[in-house]
C-alpha cells in the first residue's frame, strides 16, 4: 500500500484525500438531518416534505450557478462550494434560529454541497490517465464510502455518549462538519496550485441538451424520484413510526458504508468487464424490489398490524441498507454519459443539467410525499416509487452497451 501511494500521482493522491474528507464532513451532517429537524423543530411529515424545497432547490439552480461562474476553473468553483457549505453548517451549529431563518442556512449549505457534486465527478475523470475509468471511479466511490462509514461511527458514538445533541445550544456535530470542510477548502488551494497546468480546462457551455443524451436525462429524472422518496421518507418511517433516534440511523449508515467499501469498487471493475447495460438492469430491479417491500412494511407499521420490534424492523433496516447500495450505482449514470458524450466539454454542464433535472422532480416528490403520507399513509409513497422504477427497466432495454469505456 505504501509503495502504491508513493507511485501515485501527487495530484491524484491529494484528490483522494479531498474526496475522503468531503465524505467525512458531509457524513457528519447529511445522514442525520431528519433527526435534527425532528429533535430541534419537532416537524411533522408534511413539514418534512416542505423542508426539502430549500434543501433541493440548489440542485435545480446548480447549472445556472456553474454557468455564471464559467470564467473560473472547476477547482476554483469547488472552493466556493466548500465555503458555502461551511457557512451554512457553522450557523446551524452555533445557533438554533427560527424555523424560517434555519431554512435559509439549510439552503446555503445545500447550495455548496450540490455545487460540488457534478464538479467532483468532472475533476475526478480529468485525473484518469488510462482507459479503466470504471475501476478508478469505483475507487473514488469506495474511498468516499469508507469515510462516510467513519462519519457514521463518530455520529453513533457521539450520540450514545452524549457528546452530540440537537437540543443543545451548540450543535457540535455540525461544528465538526464545518471544520472538516475547512480542511477540504485548504487542500483545494494546494490542489489548484499543483494541478493548474496539468488538468485540462474545458470551456463550460451554459446549457447542453442533446437528443443523444435522452436516456441519461431519463435516468437522472427517475433517480430524482427514487432518491427523494427513500432519502426523506425511508428514515422518516423509522423516526416517526418506530421512534428511532440518530444513533440508529448512524448504525445503518455504518453498516451500509462498510459493505460499500468492498462492494462499490467491485462494481466499478464489473462495469468495465460486463458493460453498463447489465448494471442498468440490476439497478432498475433493485429499486423496484426494495421500494415494493418497504411499502408493504410501512403499511404494516402505520396500521399497527406489524410489530415495531423484531423481524419486521430488521427487514426495514436491511432495505434501508440495500437502498444505500443501490444509490451508489450512481457511477453507472456518470460512466454511461462519459461513454456517449459527443464532446468531452459536454460532461460538466450535462452532469449539472442532470442534477437540476433530478432536483426539480425531487422537490415535487418531497412535497407530494408529505401530502400523500398525511392523507393516505406512507406505503403509497413507496408503491409509487416502485412502479415508476419500471421506467429504469425500459431504459435498460434501450441503451446500447459499450465494450470498453474510453
């Protein structure tokens, strides 16, 4: 391992550290935000859906922001993204503002986070100097997953030992997240210094919408539906119906991340070997199965027909973990886009447009999900997600596979 690190390009090594610490910083906040909203503000299911508007709106705006900052390099925009995340997290950590003010700083933090998402993949791919893009992307995701697990361990221990709480004046968990992201910002300064002449710079296009990318657009829109329903309402079933706290959510993140450390890099290698098409089938079938079964369990918990202890709860935990694995298949969409790109300069703006499309439907689904939960019950949210996942299956039948990703 030491020899591999010595032989690794210095810029690539620094970028792996950036990825690791970004995952750590985000892991100290993202996975337990639902618990924060519940403990600090005692929100209802309907309010939880409304909160997703300021949380997900930055995902819609990201393409406009990147276009406005197109005179800057991806690395410099990433530095701005880190600063926004730091500002948002620091304010939420130091104060418990009124609900409306809290939403403003949730928006600021989320804007930084979403701004970095497409840039992370774009910068990562620019550092790959061989044809094994699936393998290298799998390594990126594997490192990110490993440090998400570390964050989960910190969160679990912190809440169990009483170090962290969302009902105290200072939320030390969020302050810790801000400090880690500050280190990421400093590393980006160094990364920019050593790579400003070696990383290719591509002129960003303000808006890219090509018919050749229609199936990519379809996949990201469907991911927006699936992601929002499970990320928001999956844990909310545990929090609202089963009264689970942040330590339980952290344990699930730890287990899912531990499996992902080995699973995700393997997926990257398998994509190189078997091709994207087969994994689009797996991705679609996994979403259909997970959401259908989770809907059945939610119906049982909501009606009182299933016990809130024992096997049904364990099954719900397993499905949450499986969904985390399915969500890590996001690299398939990125690799698929790379394989069909008409112009390499299309990738960053298309990834940005994909995030915007993803988040437009995310906002709609979050708000509608809160209404559906309140009016009819949580199970119908998951049944809807399962049914819509048939679109993913259709796309898998239509895309052309690529023997070797170049």
